[in-house]
């Protein structure tokens, strides 16, 4: 199984072009708004409206379309604060993504008590 992680401090994020390519591969209709006063373009599913806001952080990290975009675009898929890479893990692992200050790794889930 392939999983996308952010391999540097800063946090996961896709470039605007990567979001556009992801939408095409995943069969999503996204509407763009912006850039806003900070230079960011915002994306919405099907039509403008807060209920339809689309964020790359909602994409499952093992999504085949996401993995394909990262592998095809390389550095061009990264947002200004990310450095994305694809990690391969065994299919039978119950996994999660853990992070520290945006630097991520794939970990096997286990039980915790606090």
C-alpha cells in the first residue's frame, strides 16, 4: 500500500495545480475562488458555499488518485510549506499518520491509555 506523508517540518499541503489534477483523477467537480488578499485560491465542490468547501487535508492519504498525483508531479505537487513523499507499507498494517510540527511518519496503530 502507498501512503502520502509530509517529510519535512511545516505540514501536509498540495499545490493549487496538484489539487486541480487530483480533482480530475478523482472525478470531482471543483469551483475555484480567488486568489484572496493573501494569494490563496479556495476550492469548492460543485458550487460556491461554505458547506461545499474542499480542502486537501480531507483526502485520505492512501487515496490512489492522490498517490498518482504526487508520483507524477513530484516537487510541483508540494504546497509552499510541504515536502511530500510516497511511503510504501505492507497491505495488512493498521496504520495512522503521526507528526511533530508538521513532519509526518506512518505508524502502526496500537492501543494507548492516558
